[in-house]
């Protein structure tokens, strides 16, 4: 074989440096695809969480309104006027306007009375 015949066969083989460039390109491409996948995944997750926050906000608003309504109902049901009216109508209870007299007892006189009572009961 002549030298000229060998040259075209050698030229058809890719150079060793070229194959390294392709493998490096593939590694870089795979890394870029991985980064893009992470970015897309993060974006989808953020969108999902934003939608969930919106849903929770509306639920919170509904529950807040319901709580306010229940508090107003509680105040209405526990008002003194209502309780007094029900007590007088259903149970026949009447609010007394009498004032009670307060009696003060001397401790010494109480003790003497208890001792006298004890003596009287032993007889």
C-alpha cells in the first residue's frame, strides 16, 4: 500500500481529542438538563404551595366569619336580661330586691355557746 492510500483511512478516524470533546459536551449537557429539571420542579412546587396557601386563606376567612358569628350568638344567649327573663318565665324565679343583713358573731361568745350546748347535751 502506498502512503496516499493510507492517508484517507487515517483521516476518517476521529482524533482522540475530538472524542474527549464530545464526552465533555455530553457531561455538560447532562448537567444542564439536570439543573433545568431542578428549576422546573422547584417552579411546580412553588406554584402548588401558592395554590394551597390561597385555599387555606379562604378557609381561614370562612372560619373567622363563623367564629365571629358564634361569639355574637354566645353573647346574645348569655346576656343577663335573657337569663333573668327565662328564669322568671320558665322557672318562676323572681329577683329579690331585699337586702340581707349581715350578722357579726363574736368568736368568744360562739365558743361559750358551743361549750354550753355540749354541757346541756351531756346532762
